């Protein structure tokens, strides 16, 4: 995977555009809290026309959502793009993906936004796997500050989790939602996985589904060239009490522990809790013995 370029640091007064590239917006109170939080930091936040549109479960038609994204990317005055929410729909925009020639622009989001972050990385630009506008108001202060430190050009503190061993490795960080990332395998928007530190999280997936996805990664050879794995939160992934099942932790151990690479789990990113900002495509170091991801 190529080294990605971070956009130039944001400054108060910069223009940020809000887009809804995935699911229809439902969490209005949380959304407005998120917009207010960015505005309180001194940014001009512009709500793009159509951000509240609905087309089935999507926030408008593919053409309208794609146009909002491409307009923001090609606007020389726009310094950052704030994604409203996840859900589903981002990958549909890639079918006619045309990255506009422009200065690198901050792209911020996670969950379904994984597809756009990975496509962005293919162009050599580092997006940010970080809270959405509908989730950022619930973040603890340290997590919110971490996001602003990143986009304003300050260094990031290491993250600590549970080391599985495997020594240390350095590589390009590629964070994303496991389900979305799995459906990008062997498409034009899958970045080169060579020398990658893969960071994964997920929500509302039963253990057997996690097993199925990781088995696909193994079967297609996608894990053979990565340097290490950073595991975030797999929330609401408990099996039904009435059915025999492995736990999610047992599935992760079973499918990943024999790869002989550094692995760190229980890192503070993902759904339903602390979601530490992670830059895409930058060099990081993963210490599987000490359980530390450093930037």
C-alpha cells in the first residue's frame, strides 16, 4: 500500500462541508450536536443541499449523493468533509467513482464510510477513520481532542490494548469496518495489502458471520502479506443465548492467532464506545508483545 499524504492542517475559520453518502439521516439531535461541536471549534460548517434526503434506506439517490461528495472534493474553498452517518450506501458511489483533481481534503467518518476512505487511499490521500457527526457528541473528551489534534497537525498519542504477542511490525495503517472491508476484497477499491497494519472493528454481527468473513480473508490470501492486525471493538456481536456458539473473542483467536504476526486487541476504536481517530495510510508501529499501536 502506498504512503498516503495527510491534507494540510485545519485552522479555525476553514470551511467544512457536511455530506450524507450512506444511509438516510435519522439521529437528528445527535447530528445537530455534532455540527455544533465542530462549529464551537471555530470552523464554518456548511450543510450540503440534500443531506436530509431519503431514497429507501439511502440518503438520496446514488447520483445525488455522489454529486455532493464530488462537489465537496473539487471545491477549492472546502478544507474538510464531515460524513453525517454510516449505514449502507457508500460503496454504491464507487461504481462511477471519479476522484476530482483537487488539493487533498480531509475526509472524516467510519463504519460504512470505510469504502470511501479506502478509495481515497487508492488516490494517495489519507482520510480519517473517526467519529461521524451523529456519534462525535458521545465521545469522551480525550477522543474528541485526539481527532482535533490529528486534523490540526499535532502528534497522536499511542493507543494501548491487549497484546497477543508476535513481536513488532511497522506498516501503513488501514482501518475499517470488517463487513464493509470484506466486500471490497478483489474490487478496484481494495488497496494493496502489502506491508499493511490492518485495523478492524464491527457491530451487530453474530460470531458465525465474523468467522465467515475472516475465513474469506484467509481463503483469498488477503492476510498473507499484511504486517499486523489491530483489533478494535466488536460491539453487539454476542450470540443468541438459545443457540450454541463461540464468542466473538474465540472466533478472532481461532481465525487470526496462527498468522505469526503482531496482533493487538481491545483497542479503543469502533462502534458503541470510545472511537479513537485513526489516520489512513500513514506509517504506524504495532507492538504485539506490549499491546501498543503508535503513530
